[in-house]
C-alpha cells in the first residue's frame, strides 16, 4: 500500500459483532486494492473490537470513540482520520460487491467535477438472503430535484470526493439518522452526482434498523429535511400534515380518494409555482418528477369513480387538475371513457 491511499473506506460501528466480519471481508476482497479501511468504534460493549483484531491487514485503521456519541459524530471522526482522495462508505452490517471500489474510482477519475457517485443495492436479511433490490434510474440532472422529495442515494454505496465536502461537520448531528440525506442535498446544490445503474452493495435489513421506533424517528427527520427545502422556496407556512402528505405519495402510502388527490394537487401547484419563482431546480425536470409521483394515485382515483361529468370536471378543474399530470395518451383515454359512460348513462336514464 502506498503511503497515501487513493481511497479511504469509512466504516462506523457500534456493537456490530454479528455482521462486521463479513463487511470487512467484503472490503478486503475488493478488486481495487489502493485503499485504507477506517473503522470507528463508537464505544462498543460487545466483541466488535476483538473481531476487528482478528484481521492482520495493514490497510485497516481502527479508531476508538470511547463515549458513544451518535452516528453523525462518528462519521465525521472517520472523515477526519481519512487521508484518501476519495471517501467510500460501508456500514458495518452491509456487504460490498468485489468491483464496487474500482467502478467508482474509474468514474470519479474521469469526471473531476463530480462530488459523489453511488449505485443500486440488493437488500438482504439478517442471514444474508436477498429479499429485494433498489435501483434508482435517475439521470445526473434528475438527482438534485429528486432529493427534494426523498433520499435516492444509498449511504453504503457512496463514494465522495473529499475535497468537495464541507470543511466543518459534513454530517450535521442535528439530523440523525438522516444526516446523510442532509449532506447529499447540500452537495447537490454545488456539484453534479452520478448513480451507477447496477448494485454495488448488499444492504442488510434486520430487527434494529427496521424497528418501528427507529422508523418513526427517521420519518420525522426526513420531514425536517423536506421542510428546510420548502422553506428555501418560500413555503414556510407548510404544516407537518402538508409535509406528510407529500411524503406519503413518495413512499407509496396513498389512496385514490378525492380529498387526498385534491390536497396533493394544491400542494404540488404551490411547490411548482415557488420553484418557478426562485429557480431552485430546472422546472421541466422538477415538474416531470412531480407528475410521476401524482400519477401513482390518479389511476386509483379514476378506477374508483364512475366515469361521467364529474370526472370530466376533475380532469380539467382546479381541484384535482388531473390533465396537468397525465401523459397525453392516458388523458385521451380517460376523456373517451368519461364521455362514453356519460352518454350511456343518459340514454339509460331516458329509457326508464
């Protein structure tokens, strides 16, 4: 290993005895070898440290944070102790595919203006069985606008250009456990990002990181991040319920009820208007994403209805305004269904 490795892999850990061995092995088995592995132990009380000590590899750098201070602080400690040009992140319960570092180094070496490159993930359970996958297909221009609505960057798949990170507290402790999401948004305001369209890691879902208490806290922090972004657009008056309505659609918790769709339309129109005014995001890309979210619930809305005069009003009226969101082909089909059903119903009523 050179005196200064090209990549510093950051791995925070607290009581990670069950999974950390596999995480470390996945880094040591990388096809790209010019790295250091910076492991920050956040006051573990189990066998984590002794497991790390079983590895006899000079690339491993173990840093102790004796008093448990939380993940954001530990991630910042890892960054402080990293000397590489690039920072790769892998949490202690996840697993990296062998070509992960090489693919990301190749991209950043060829694209000097980029601050971040990430990739897709395979989802595994506690035993390592693949249970799903997430593969975001956003183009580079779409990542910043998409981050307004949700975190489309998997933390454990990220490689960062260290020189482009904020100089103090890149991970803000005020946003746990969404300090990564908050950082991506800050970076996206200054630099382009890229998503490699293939899985780079196996992300492990297990009892702790899917607990209801943890999920509730995460949802609150995500809502807090969304509020910050809405505030930047001058939408300081939006309530927690408003933010929850936006996030419900993003995270597939929606229905086709008219009140739900009408409320979403009102919010989205306000967001679109504010963005056009402040020019925070490219309007065509931003509005394309919004239309995509709204199109999750509009099919449910029309399926539940009896096509007719009211539905025609909902296509073009201000309450639902479905025509604004629907693709042209879908819109034409709905108009035809509304008109046919309306005429059929009128004929039926006249024949009674």
